[in-house]
């Protein structure tokens, strides 16, 4: 599946709900499906700066694709991490760098997050793109 196909799927999932309380519940459910991150990856170097809660993000380059793993100590943030991993994990560095993450606006996520959570979301996306940039440089 392409990044855009995954984003469209997420938009459809969220479109079922009109009420943001239901959308938060869906986010929390998505966070609960995230596999726990191994303690060996819960390091300061994997900690995302700019997040109010603690968010760890691990990236591995496997067969030309980046595989992301992550975790947060906050339930809604964990759901956001889950969404970003769902969209970007398993794609090449170039696909990640070229991706327009339009699903964030389409589902209304950014406007329904507190300013600090919104900043955290931007920091997570930036970090995932930095990993993609680093792995792309290694490929050349």
C-alpha cells in the first residue's frame, strides 16, 4: 500500500465519527494496538524533543525500507505515534521524504490538539523525516 492509500484509509476510519470524543477514543484504541517498545530502545537518543509527554521513536533500515517503532507514556499521544507509524513505516526513505501527510489536517487532528501536543506532533514528523534523510544518505 502506498502512503496516500494508507492516509485515505485513516481518513475514512475517522470520518465515521462526528464527535471528537469518539475520535479521541479511536486514537486511544489505536495507541493500545501499538506493540510495546523494548526497553533497550527507550533511550535519551530516541526521545523526541518538543513533546510534553515522553515519546520514543526507533527507526531501522531493513531491505531499503524504514521500519519505525514507538511508544509514549500518554494515551492520546501513543495513538498519534501509532498513526504516524501506520502511515510511514515500511516505506523507502525517499517515499517518506516525498510524503504529504494530508491526513493530519483532513481528520482535524491538529486543530483538536492542545498547542503542546500539536508541537509534539510536528516534532515526531520532523524526527521521522530526519531518520529518512539519514538512511537515504547512507544508501548513496
